[in-house]
């Protein structure tokens, strides 16, 4: 009789930017933490899908705490998100202009 094992997966990061998820997946791999990139292809379709169709990075329940520690270290060196003064959208800190209306990031 074949035994099946169930691995519980937990989401550690999600974004509409699949490259951002891919970066985090590479960092987890470097730390020897296996991960699963969910909705990678759907996230590339643009604004047609939202919410549950974002790109998501998941790890096993056993690796969750270690993965979160790796991702916290990355978060501490990333520039903070900013709000576009023109359209009021939230924009990732690494962007130099608004993803929605292309307004330049204000200087600090």
C-alpha cells in the first residue's frame, strides 16, 4: 500500500510583481529553504487579476520561521514604500516612478 504524506505549506510573501517574489525565492534557496512559487504565470497577466491571483511564495510549515527570518533581513535593507502624490497609490520603495500613473518619486 502506498503512503501519502501531506506537507502543509504557508505563504511567506505575495506581490503583483513576480520578479520581487522570484528574488525572495532565490534568497530562500541560498539559505537551503525549499519554496513554492504559486501563481507565477498568472501574476504576469497584469491588472486583469487581483487578490488570490497574486504571485505567492510558500514554504513548508517546518521551514516557516527560518524563511521569515531570511525575509525580515531583506526587508531591513529595502527602501520603504511610498505614496504617489498624484494618484495616491502605494508604490514599492525601489520604484522611481508610480506604477499606476508614472509620476516621479518625490525627493526626500
